């Protein structure tokens, strides 16, 4: 790499910003780090993993963005049933969570709120309007249990309501469901529309009946992951956390583009912190989405290196763009970094592996193991599924993923007892493991040499 740094490019930008009549300072630290300093000469099919990290710090929290939120709530017949023995129905617990949000003071009069219910059709209980606690509470009380599930109708209505939202505000659709929807393909079409409008879909699923794969596809189109609620009472906490974080999304539309020779191949791009999400690559460009302030936003870029003789080569130039967004203002920003690779005849022991990058490689490997174990279990390949779960158990323990570790242990227990993984556990593994990635800690146990070889192709 270049800029005088042995292990990568580190850029720090500190500048005043103005949004409307308010002033403040946003500090952006940006890092582009390779998983090792050197590549091996005359080596085919070796990989380079670049860690791209953003650390935006907003010093004046009065600069938080306004929210435009459409709550889209499933009111099909099953929402009238109780949740795991509780004395309240699922819909009543959802209503309580929405009322808890009103009392939290996260929402302000400058925010705009809409409420849509859906069963066979969608009903707008509250059109997009300035947040009024009394009015919103009254509309929440009007949610009533209906019949069938047509999630697409609710999404379509929410998109219509959010069309009038300001382009400078954070636009979100909070989608809640507990069942299989009719015409799921329409949901994907509406998710595409939401993505084009800059609407973030934050989806919540509860129970064993909803289609987790559909919910994951819907969310991914707007660069998000869904939540599987193993305890419906946690909905209130997640709701507050998501909307509070949304007010800190002062950095929007981040992307990276590589200018490089044809044999320098960008193969994968994955967000690894604060959650895990594979991203699309189009013509050597990756749209990263919005970034959260006052926390780390990290991505791993997987590159297939060319076969080269001993040399130091400028393989690519990376252009990073983003926008600082505030009250009625959007400021474009651009940063550039040259990527130099030194190819040498060397052994594994002298390649100086970056522990931080490899930590996120372990997170990616854990995700792969969980996806494969779930698929093998579904196909009836018990032995292979169990082996992958046991490897995943070790990986979760090594990477500090204590939350998902308990679910892996449950899956192993279920496989030993019934030769399959329950729908509830499968949903938890597939969905929640993506929301529980861990930040690198310097005390973490590093990968051994054999693990590094398997991952990097060296």
C-alpha cells in the first residue's frame, strides 16, 4: 500500500459542517488495510482481503437527521394469538412496543410518522405527518386483527406515503410480520422501489410461519438485515435502538470504485460490522449505503490477485465517495487511495498477517459454516450438518460471538436428538447471526497458519 503506512492507507478528515441554521463538526477517519503486506510471486489464485473501515464522529449531536418512518404492521388472524404462553396477543405486544416508543422521547415533532396495517389488504391508519404523541397513540389503538396476509399491499402503501418525504431526511419502513405472505414476489418488487427512493426497510419476523428467506431478500435490497424475534418483548428494545441510530446517519450513499487492470478482480464485497451483509458488485464498484456516526462501519473486499513476478505494482486506484446529509443540505465528498502490491518470493511466516482483518475473515467464515449447516440439515445430510455446526461452534467461541454460540449449541442438541434443526432455531441461525458480528479485540486468538492458507489461497 502507499501513503507511508506499512499496512494500509489511513486518512483523517476533520471539517466544520452546516445544516440549516445549526453548526457542528464531523470527523471522518478512513482506513483501507490489506490482510497482509506482501503477495507471493508466481502464485495463481491467491486472494487479497482489503478491510475498508469508516469511523465518522459527529461532535454535535444536535445535528441528528430528521426521521420519516412508515410503520407497516401485520394484523392477520395469527397476530391475535398469544406468544409462547404470554397473557397478551402478539398484536397487543406490538402495540405496547409502539407506545413505549412514544414515551422514549426518541421521536420529535420534526420527525414524520405513518402507520399502515395489512391483512388481505392495507389500511392507512395515519398518513405521513409530524409526530404527535397523542395522535400516534390513538392510531396504534386502532390496530385490529383481520384475516389473510398480503405483506406487499402494506409495503406498497408505505412507499406511496414516503414519496413526499424530504430527500434530506432518513426514510425508513418498519415492517413487522408473523406469517407467510401471499404473492411474495410483489414484496421484492416493492423493496426495489424502496431502494431507489432511499427508503431503508427494517423488517421483523416472529414465530415459525413467516418466510425468513423472503424477509432477508427484502431487507438486503436496502442494505439491511431483518430481525428474528425469539422473544417478542424484545421488539420494543430493537425499535428504539434502530430509530435512535437512524438519527445519527449523517453519512449517506457511500460507495467505492476501483480503477484497475483487467486481471485485478474484485470478487466479493461484504459488510462485516456492525452486521454482516453481502453486497452487489457492478463494474468494479460497490454501493455501501448509509453509514452510522460514532461507530465503526467495516467492509471486507475480496480480490483475486494476478500471477506476477517479483515486483512492486500499482494494482488499482480506489475512489471512495459519500455525502454528508443534514437539515436541507447534502454535501458530496470524495477520497482517493492508490493500492500498491509487492510481489515477492517468501514463505508464509514472513507475510505479516493483519490480525484485525483476519478477525473479520473469521466472522465471514462463521457465516458460511452456518449457512452450509442449515442447508445440509434441510437436505437430510445429518452427519455433514453436524460437522459444520461443530466447526462453527469453535469459530464462534474463538471470535467472541457469544450470542449466536447458544443457538449453535441448541442446533447441535436438536440434531443429536431429532436428526433435524427446528424451524425456530434455523431462523435464529440464518437471520440473527447476521446481526451479531463482533468488533475486533486485540486479545483475540489469531488464526493458525493452516486456517490462513484455506481462506487466502496461499
